[in-house]
């Protein structure tokens, strides 16, 4: 173990908007980074795809920029680690060529196959009880009705495009596809494969495929990666031609890494059990590490294998957070505006921050629901949609923009209620000192692009009634987490070592003057879902 020695890693933070390539030290210092955008292809009917070749080209372009802009000697870059968007499907042939675009985490075309899978006499909230119980027992969950899980994608491809299914050699997660491009080796981590719902995770130290579950889904086991590894394991050396192209040493190791949820958990600094964090990117989640397997099927959350060997982490996700602001920018304010070329568009997010900071809490009782592409948690409902409620002539853009910030916070508060219920028994038994005024997560670290906004951090503190700790450089949390995974895997760090390397830009405490207005509006937020759910179902079900 060489913990005191500092070396460097080439890290890929491969999100939906595109990859960031970064040079990060084994102590989590982000030295430099570069970003390259990739297109997102969407269409009516739930299609959401990206071209894996676009990913790879962007990764290589961004990596060359990062390396060229860095004064670190390339011989000090001792490893490569990738952290990718999760819950996607890349079908490849025997030569490793993608047979189609990747079906990404936003795609809902397979929902009809999940409806069919869950048909039966005894259903709970639409789920077939007899099919779900064996799944929950082994995997802690199962395929959701929204059809966004990789197993649903595979079933959809088998049903809708059987020729492509037959031609497929392997179905790979985005994480594992990038690793394949780096090394030529096909493998999945225990973390990346989990949302296929075919691994038995009851014994966290002995995770294996379940032949019974694979048979239940009627897919071919040989089309899945056969080699399963921990996120900290070395997959192999980087390909010689890639090392030459990037100017790296030939013996640079590629560490398995983990999907973005797992890396963010670690990059937030919340590595201790029950220590929570919020991620605000295009989507959002609220998670923590836990020592036990558990499922809350009614609110679409469960504990799954973590990137930390021997641990689980609580996973959930909400579809749209910062994506609501991107929608406002690209689809309303600057949509197809030929007079405003991209380089002329101002830093709109900083303008939003200034407007929101000057607008009173509660947005004059205007409520925004951020369900622009359905929702996963704490309700699994792909038909609900976003909206502005209680809008009137006395309002202006300031109220609308602040309402969007607040609406995302209301959505996360909705999730927090069930997250705290999930861990309540364990915290009371094992970590009672963490409980403050009945709050089982009294403070939350915030990361992601949205975590850069001080006013949004304050809104989260006020709406959630929790202390919010703004992690320094929150947008780099995924890259930092992947670097820590690689550092542990290569012997340059321990998990206990990580929190001391996490710095906070600011700590936000709830403003008691806003308690009454936010409690009132949150109650109405929940009432909107109850009142509108069936209307959305009629409007958005083909």
C-alpha cells in the first residue's frame, strides 16, 4: 500500500450530455478536464438513443485536450477509470461493433413488454406479485413498468427486432462498452450489471448470475458478459494503440470503475453508512451506503451492490432535475433562434441564479412539477408530465424560473420522505447519534451541476429542512469518485482515507422564515399528483 504517494489517473465521466475527460490525482484532486458534447436522439413513442461511436470519439477528443492542457508528466498517469451513465443497452457483434445506437436510460419503448411481463391475477400497483417476489428475494428489485431497465430493452429488441437480437454477441452497459473499447476485454462489474435483474445479490461477497431469473426473462445467458468483477478490480492494460495515441505508458491499468450513481456516492464523500448525498444533474437522486439488502418496491428504491466491495448502496432516481432548466433554455428561451448562435448565448444559469435570488420564496404560490418525461421515484409513473400550476397575469418570468428551482426541491423532498423511512430502523439501532429532531438524515452533501448554484442550495435547505453541505467543485464528483475507486483498486488509497480529501465550499442551513410557505406548497405539490395522475394517464397512453 502506497497511500502517501500521489500519482495520477485519466478519468472519463461519461454522462448523457457527453463525456468529461479529467486528470485526477489518487487523492481526488481534479487537475484539469475537458468536455465534449454528444447528440441525444429522441422521438415520440419513448425513443431515447445515443450513438456509441459518438461517445468514443468525444472521449478521445476530450482526453487529448485534458492531457495536452496538463503539466503532469504522462509517466505519472498510472491508471484509467471510466464512470458512465447507467441503465443503457449497447448490442455488439462478435467483432465488437455496435449493431445500433445505445438505448439509454430515458427510453420507454419497452414499457409494453413490462406490462405484459407483469400481467397476472394478483398485481400490486401494476406488478405481478408472483414474479416479483422471487426477483426481490434474489436481486432486491425487478424490472419496472416504465421499461427503462436493460433487461426490458433486451426483451423489447428480441420481440421487435429478432434478427438484430440473434446477431447480437453481447449486450453491454455503456460502462462496460467503454471498458471494452479501452482494453478489448468484455466484462461487467457487479454494479453495472445489477439493473438487468439477473444476479443473485443476497450474499454481497458472492454475487452470481441466477439461471432461474435468466430463464424467467426468456433471454440467452451467453449474450450477457460472462466475467463479473468488483469495481476496484483491474480489467487489463490499455490497448497499445490507444496508449500510443494518447501518449500514455504501455502498462497503464484500466480499472473496472462503476456507473455514475456509484461513483457519485463516493465522490460526494458520503462513504460512511447512512450518510446521504443529493445529486443534481440532468436527473437527480438521493442516496447513501448501507450494509444490508432491502427493497421498497412501492417507491422504486432498493439497496444494490456498491462500488465499495462488501457494501450495498441505496439507489433511486428521479428523471428530471437540472434538465428542467436545460429545457427552459433550449426549448423556450433560445429554441431554434437563428439570431442567437451558440457562442452568443449568455451563461444563462448564472442569470437564472440572480433572478431566483431576487424573487421571494414560494414564487407567489406558483408550483412547477418537473415530470417532463415521467417519473421513477417515489412513484413509478411514465405517463405523468410537467406543468405550471396557479399561474396568473400578476406573475412574470421571475416567478416561473424560481418555481422551477423550487419544484425540483419539492420532488426531492417527496423522495427524502421514503429514503428516511428506508433507513430508519437501521439508523436507530446502529447510528442513533446521527438522528437530530427526528431527522434521520439531518445533513446532506450536494453534488452535480446543480450543486454549483448557491441559491439552489439554499432552496434545498429550506424546502428539505436539512443542512446542505456544498461539496467543492460539485460538478467533478463523478470524476473524483471514479478516481477514488481506481486509487483503492491500485493500492493508493483506502475507503477510510477518502472523507479527509473532501472539501466544502459552503454549508447552508434552513431559513425558518420560509418554513410555513414551503410546507404549504409542498402539501399542494403532492395534491397535484393525486389530482392529475389519471388525466396524464389518459393523455399519454397510446
